[in-house]
C-alpha cells in the first residue's frame, strides 16, 4: 500500500488506485484497476490512450470532491 497525492505516480506505480472522498467522513469513492504492467516504461505509458483516460477519470473524481 502506498499513499500519494501525485496522480501520475499513482498510475505508474500501482495495480489499483483507491480514490477517497473528503474528510471528515471519508470513504472509498472508487477503486480503479491500472492496466499497465510493472515495471512500466513511463514514457510509453504516458503516450497511451489508456493513460490519459485514467488520468482524466482520477482528476474528474478529485475535482468533484474538492
């Protein structure tokens, strides 16, 4: 388990990302599967359609729970 606020780091280092809602009643908002193998080539990963779809999904979620 790793906790980070860096979305790029979460995508490149994880098998799953657990998105939490806001405090004080924080709960699990979503659990996302990361489709990239490990170790991943970050350059190749960042050029993929899947990376940007996942990145945008996470950023949209975080914007809803600011």
